[in-house]
C-alpha cells in the first residue's frame, strides 16, 4: 500500500499531497561540516515519502508505515525539545522549528514511509526532516528556499532531537540533483552541482552497509566535535576550515594534545581531499578519485579513530579485489562504506566482501549500488 492509500485509511480522507526526500551517501569530506569546511555528498534513490494535509486545530498527527504502533498525536503548542527520542521527534521537531521561526503552522496529519536504511549512516533522519519541511513549506506557502529548509531541518535535529550534527545531510537531501554530487561549502552554504555520472564511465559505486552500530559511537561524535573546537581555539581560528593545508605541519607543531592534533590533521587534510576530488571530477578523471577515497579512510581510521573492524574489512577486501578505492562514510563505529570500481568488477568485489565477512564471523552485509539521485520533491 502506498502512503496516499495508507493516509486515507488512517485519517479517513485523501491527503493534500505527497512528497519525498532522499537519504544520502557522502563521497568525501567527513567531520568537516561542523568545522565550516567542505563536503561532497549525493542523494541516494532511497527516500522518505510523506502524505500530508494541513489542520487548523493545532493537532499534529504522525504515523509511520515502517514502525509498529498507533498514530502519535501531539499538539503544536505543547512541543518541547529533548522530550521525545523516538522517530516522531524528527517530523515534530521540524514543526517546532518552523513555529519558533514565526511560521504559522496550525497542525498537520502525516503518514510516512521510508526506504532509507536506518542505522547505516545514510541519513534516514535527515530524509524524515526534509520531507516534512518541504511538505509544510508547500502546503502553508512559506516561500522558503531549499537551503533555508535544510538549515531549519538541521536545527530540528540539533535543538529538538539533541543531535549536534552539521548541515550536510539536510542540504544533500534538500538540494541534490540527479547524476551529480553536491560540492557544499558549509560556511556560507554555497553549493555547486558536480557531474557524477558513473554509468557513463562504466563505473559503479557500491554502498556496503555493515549492519553494525558499535556502542563506542555513543557520545564519540560530540567528543570529536569538542576536540576540533579545542583545536581551533588553540590555533586562534574560528573554525578548522581556516587552517590552510599548506600550513598544516606548522599548525600541528603548535598543538600539545596528541588527540586534538590527530583530529585537526584529519579535518584539514579531508577538506583538502574534497578539493582534489572536485578537480579530478572537473577534469573528467573519475577513476583517479579512488586512491583519494582510500586515503580518506586511512585518516578516519588512524587520526579520527572512528572506524571499526567491519568497515576496515570492507575497505581492505575491496581494494585487494580490484576496486579503485574505498572508505567508510558517515559518523563511523559501524554503518556503511563506499567502494568505487569498474562496473564489470562489481560482482567480484561484492562476492569477496561477503566471503570475507563470513570468514570473520560478521553479520552478512547489505550491498547495493549508489546512484546519484534527485533531491526532495513533491510527487503529487
């Protein structure tokens, strides 16, 4: 059953419209967004879809086709940050943020369904936030731009849900275009669509969802963010984005804390890697980004220390099996890795990874192609 039919069954009337917003995978630039640096995500074909109608009585009703449970009924006047840790906090947070910003949201009925894998580091939460924001923007005629919607969605996650994420995930979901990667400056949200048509080059990019999430990740994101901010303070800059790659060695020499030094080295070098990937894609040399991806993984593993045995096994096995390059993507301690390869090698590389996981006694991974896809939009 589609969300339109599910909505009608739940609420007894047809929705005013249906919207979708995708998950994302990040090609390069990890933990750089909150350092006001550069990232390069692209949207996946996996989406959160929402059927939505306005209400005038202040009631907000939320339902997910993917999660067992009744309709969640809230009142827009009573929404409070950090009071709900379930899935409903994401759309509810968007309503709260829009009202905090002065927009007259008087209630809504939502019925949601998502194909974005949860817990895989592919931004299932951002997809929920962005699809809600876009639907309410259209229904209430708010006139907000895509970047403005992304910033509001990020604030919902930061202030309402309580996750200190940067703006990359929401921008990727809101602003991506099919066949392109999104080169985003996280300081001023300037963005550029970079052609990234893998099929035309006889290439494939696979996402390998390890299906694991290690408890080590709890609080580790915030700890690394704090370490990056400490590094910026010690170096006398507002954000690590302001440390030039050419000056990195001198900057590192001024830091006494080994942990902070590692974090700074990763962020500054990963910003530089984003620039290298942009230059290679602009030159049409897509294959040459493979080694840059692997180099990024080494930095995430050794300097940021957010990898895990499963992610390392994907990268090492893929590269040993003929891939052009691979790296973990997302917040780390589990989640997913991406692997770039010749399209003709996809089956060989996939089989090698699956066999390596079996030999290691790990849960079988979920492997699927990552196709640069369209951003959020109204479906009808």
